[in-house]
C-alpha cells in the first residue's frame, strides 16, 4: 500500500514538471519571436484645415514739407501780335531776374507755359474779327528755402508779374515718412489677420501676398490769396503759412490661417 502511494506521488510530480516546462518554453518562444501584448488602438486626431483671409491696413503720417513750387505768369495784350510778344518778353525777363534774386541759392527756375492767342469780336450774322492778341509766359520756381516764398511773390509782382497762378508745398526727401506710413499700415493689416485667426481658434501660418499703395497730399494755396496779397502789399511781405503734409499708405494683405475642423 505504501509503495503504491509513493508511485502515484511521483507520477503527479512529473506531470507538474512537464506542465511548467511547457509554459516556460511557450513564454520563451513568444519572447524569441518578438511578440508583444497588443494594446487597444489610439484614435487618430482630426487634422486642421487652412483657409485664406484678405485684410487691409491704412496709415496717415504728417511731415514738414521741404520744397515749395510757385508758378508765376506775365500776361500782356496789344492790337499787334509782335507788340504783345515784345512787351511780354521784356517784362518776363525782369520778373525772372527778380525771382532769381529772391528765391535763394539752389532754386530751379523754368518756363512752364507760353501762349499767344488772338482776341475776337463777335457780331450777329458776321464772322468773328480779331481785335488784339494776348501773350502769356508762365515760369515755375522750385525752391527749398520756404521762408523766402512770401518775398519771392512780392518781388515777382513788383517786377511785372500779373498772374500768380498758385503755390504748393511738397516733400522731396520723403523716404523716412513713406517708410513709417507703410510700416504702420502693414502692422494694422497683420493685426487684423491675427485677430481673425484667434477668433476662429487658429493661427496665422504664412503671408501669401502683400500689395501697397501710398501718396503724398501736397498743400495748395489758392490763387485768390496771392491776388489779394498783391493788391494790399504796401510794406509788409506776403504771409505764407507752410503747414504740414500728409503721407498716406494703404496695404492689402492675404494671409493663410490654420483653423480646427
């Protein structure tokens, strides 16, 4: 009886060893084969989408002008065309000398217009007849000494100019002011694009296109102001107020923004 019990126990032990050995061998085979426990799949995130927005920016920058442009004319008339021309030439020469002395160094003086036109008399049922001629010679003065503009107008009038067509101020060295206006307009357009992207929950990816337009607004002085000054200039110099120039810039910008779907 005791021998049978021991024999049964030995059989059970051998079965356990074989079973364990098989499990170990299976685990080793799985490790050697590179197999890993499978995890549950991770959901793929939804990709964002890109869209384009078109925005604009505007800016105005004020600057002091550095150049004055004055247009002066001598007008003469006579029954004879040659007489009108001769009188005009003599007076214009005197005006040019006076303007050259009053404008200061570096002033540019040039003829900007000349005309000789007949005057007509009209009667009913008759062809028009020439009664005389009008000669007109205009010169344009470009000068950088703005404080001399009033004295120049007075000198031209005293020398024989009888038509002060007008004056304007401009900016020759305009690069710094233009750059500032362009910079402000571009920043405004870019700020608009960034605000739109933020509201949509996205961001600006890149700038696709930029277009710019700008201009300087000259300061004109009306002709009637000079005519009034010429009539009343007894001793005082004609007053001229230079003022400021306005440089404008407009920027059109196309931006690409990334927004969630």
